[in-house]
């Protein structure tokens, strides 16, 4: 009899973290705006029943499992993305001004490449000192950008070196703000949301889109130091906007004025 009690105890503790997955899946399901309401309700009921069945014989395991499920549920945050020049930064700025905590992947990518960091050393080793600013010793991001967007193999190499650090930092900040500090309004701003498959860890997925000709026009006006051909290659390096829109839960159309864009944001985000 004691043997079965030990087995049940070990099994209970080993299954408890599985509740995190159940909570996360439930949150992801509820965030999918295009899913039918009855499907959401049925799926939520199924996961709740599974949680009860797993831990029905132990109140302690059930309570700990419930805690893990809550953590998993809160670990899902909205993911904001778009193409170059679509106005994603305008959306992030608006959300910040209305009390949202924005986890900015671009800002993280700049920080992880600061002099002396592990990612800095890896990039310098891979690309050589030619990517460094001679005066400061920091990575010259403009020079590095010209290199990687003219060579797909080098771009993949840079992504392979930096993405683990970026994704790791994003996950830590989600845990910090949503779990440790229990903040409600947290959103992840990540340009390569689909390319890195991080859309699987976000919900709802929000895409800012514009017409292709307007996208290039805005990008040329914003970035006067790069040639039009380089800007085109930068756009082509990302998943086409049409595909991003087809995968989105929420689409923000930025073909009109900023006021119109902000009104769309208010419809989907509490501001």
C-alpha cells in the first residue's frame, strides 16, 4: 500500500508542472479572435476537466497545479508585429503612453550587442572587427546591417547568434512583468514574430499593415542613409505582409492617418 502511495505522490508532483501547459493553451485558445465562441468554451471546459482529473485525489497537488495553471495562463501576452515602415513603432509609442508595458525586441537586440556582452563577442568573432566603430569599439549597426542584408547566409548567421539571447530576454521579461510584478498590460513588440515562431507563444497576434508602395515610400523617407535597393532587400528578407495578415488575430490598417490607426488600437486594447 505504501508503494502505491509513493508512486501516486511522485506522479502527482511530476504532473503538476503540466498544469502550466494547460493554462497556457487555454489562454492561447481564448486569444484566437477568429475561433468560434462555442469552440473556445468547449476547449476551456476540456482543459479544466483534465486539470481536475489529474489531481482529484490530492488537494495539495490540485492547489499547486492550479497555481501552475494560473502562471501558464498569465504567461501569454499580445504579440505586435508588422513590416518595415508599416507604423509598428507608432502603435508601440501609443500603447506606452496609455500605460502598456512594451517589451521591445529591437531595444533588446541593441542591448545584447553592447560591448563586452556574450553576443557582442560572438558577433565580432563571426564577422570580424570590420563591424566595429573604431572610436567606441561598439558594433556599428549600420555597417552590420549593410553586410547581412546583402548576403542571406550572413543574415542567417547573425540571427543564429543573436536570436537565442533576444528570445531568452523576452521570456524573462514576460515572467518578470506578468508573474513577478503581476502587471496586466504587457505586449511584445517583435518584428520577426512569425519568422522566429514566437507567434506560437503570443496571443492575440497583432499585425500592422500598409500597402506595399506606401510601405517603401515611408521607409525611404524615414531612412535616408540607405539605398532604395537595400531597403527593398530588407523588406524581402521578412515574411510578406499578406502572409502576416493571413496569420493575424488582429489587423491594424495604417493606410490612413495616425488618428485612424489610434482609433483601431483603442478597439482592441484597453487604453
